[in-house]
């Protein structure tokens, strides 16, 4: 029985596996071994053809050296194109997609606003105590100093204001303004400050001209290639339009201080829409930009406040008592024409707008009765919300972000409905936006300021950036952001 079962078993066969196919063949070589063998072949070939091998070696070295030299240059040009390129809309920053980094820093006088002209950042540096007050041109991409212009030492100017006017940078340097708080008439023997108007080529720092300006300089603004300067001396307010290179006065207007025209501090000047507006706590002077003459009086029954926005919109507001409350009514016009909109409330300032909504926003001025939205040509409000606001941070891509104290609220542009609310505790300065995000500076008096970026769609916090040590505020120049302190400028990219 047992023998029969053994006989019935199948005959075993030896079957070769795939791994066995390598038996008797050369073992696999490692990468270093293969590289060594290739190098040996190259040496053998080169020994047989020395001339050809020499030419190829020289070409390889040249190509390698060119690549090494061109690499950093290519990267720099790419960064230059990004930093100096156009934004998605006027007033937008390049991108808030990620947390900015610090590519460079520079020592500056933080009390003087930097100016961007082409690819040059014009700043003021030095101090009165050190006697080295100067205007400096920095490369906006690398932060390297391109040029410096000393502002003189007899006397050393402690007040400097620079503006871009045409293709030049115009700087007015002199003593700090000394306003007369009494609003007195002319006093011939009172001291008069003398400043100097500098016309500087921003590309190489060449000084095109210097001209004296009498009086305490209160404000300056560019009007095309000219500079408009407001000065005060001996009870007189003077406003002049000056050609920077020749020093010629295009026009000159002046008034004696009176009960209606007092200079109780620094003035603010805006040139836009063919108008020049000089305003302060007790002063409001409106002039024609071309002639320096006062336009025809407003047809409004009473105007309590006049504002000129950067886009040339003239806003006139008057206040009245209604049911024991003071309410505002605003009229908006383009230049000297009839109002194209009359709206209830005080017009809210807008930090950033892409112009897509074409809306004007108002509130009661205290931000307690909500926000109204108006459209040109229709005096009836488009919508109204109870959301409190004292300014509009962003009006971009279908989203209106309003601000009241440290609270930001995102509204739907179409109907004013509330989409999100974000309380940041305390917010200062103007907002910036890249069209998809909004960034604001958060932090109280005793807190270190932090730049916070929010998603416009839902208000979510995308990132937070504590400002670099020595800086306290953020400014936008072109499409880029910079942190500014008393004596430090920091590029944020």
C-alpha cells in the first residue's frame, strides 16, 4: 500500500526563477562605479583627441561661469520687476498672500514721509544735533544708497518736506513752522522763517536748483511739475505755485489773518481735480489750481466743512439741529460744477477702493447710526445698515469693510448685509489690500503693533506680523509696504 502511494506522487522538477537568471552574470554596479568608468572612458577619449577635448573644456568652463554670474542678476531683475510692477488696481499692494519678510533696512528720519519716484525711495536722514541733515536716494529693491544731498549747515534745517513733482523731487527745508496762535494782523518786525526749495533729479541726486522761500512753510503739494507752497508769516497766509527749477511764481495769493482765517497749527493741503484746498482747524481756503483765484461761492445755504479727496471730489458738509440732535448733510461735486450727489450724513473716508461699486458711504460722523450707501445721480440711498462705522477700510470686489474703533465688519456691497465681524482690540492707520485680503495695524498704546491680514471673504485671520523693533507704523509706497519708526525704515516683502 505504501509503495503504491509513493509511486503515484508527481515527479519533482527544477524550475528556474527570475532571480536565477542573473546567476553567472556580472553583478550590478553602483552609481560611483559607473561614474568612475565613464570618467575613464572620457580620459581615454581625451588622450586620443587632445585638441577637441581642450576646446570643449574651455566652452564648458565659460558656460558654467556665465551661469554662476548671471544667476544673481536674473534673480535681482525678477525681484525688481515684481517690486516695481503695477498693482491689480490703483492703491492696491502687490500681495498679502504670505507673511512679509525683511530684505533690507535703512536709517532715516521717520518724521519725514518717504517718497517713491520710479525705483528710488527718497528719504531724509541725519539730525540737527549731528549737523548732517541730508536727502538720500535709496534703491527701492535693494535698499542701497544711490546718492545723498547735504541740506546745508547755516542754519541746519530741522523741517523737511519732499514731494514728487513731474520728473523731479522737490524738497523744502528750513526751520520748523512757528504759527501765530493769536490770529493777529501783520506785524512787520516779527521774525520770518526762511526755507530753501531744492529741485533734485531722483535718478542721480543732481541738484537742479535752489531757491529761498520766505515765511514759515506750513504745507506743500505737487501740481503737475510745479510745487504749491503754503507759508505763514507776520499774520499773513500766503499760497504760491512755484516752478521748482526757475523759482518763478506762477501765481501768488495771500490773506491777512482774521477771525475767520487763523493759523493755529500745521495746515493740510490737497491738490486734485483742478483745485487747491488748504485747510486746518480754523482755516479753509479753496483756490483754482491754474490761476490761484477763489472759485465762485458755493450755492449751498451754509457750508461748515469743505474737503477735497485725492480723486478730485469736492465734499461740502453742513450741520443742522434735528430733533435735538446734530445731523450732517453732504454734497459732492467734481471741481466747480453742480453737485452730482447730495446725501444725508457725513461722507466716510475710504482707505482702499477698486472703484467697482461706485458707491459713496456716509454716517452721522460719530459712527453710531450705521452706514448709508449712495450712488451718483440718485439722492435716494441704495441701502442702509445698522453696522457702526467711522471709516471705510476697503471697498473691493463686492466687499465693503467698515471700521469702528478696533472692530472691522465685512458687508456685502450689493445690499449692505453683514457677512462677518472681527474685533482686533485697537486699530490705527489706514488699511491696505491686494484685492483678496485686507491688512490693518493692530495694537494699543502699550502693545507692540502687529500687522494683521484678514480674508475679505470671511474675515478669517490669514497671518500676523509683529512690526520690527524700532518701528511703529506701516506705509504703502507704490505696491509695497514699509515699516517706519523714528529713525528706521524697514522694507516688507
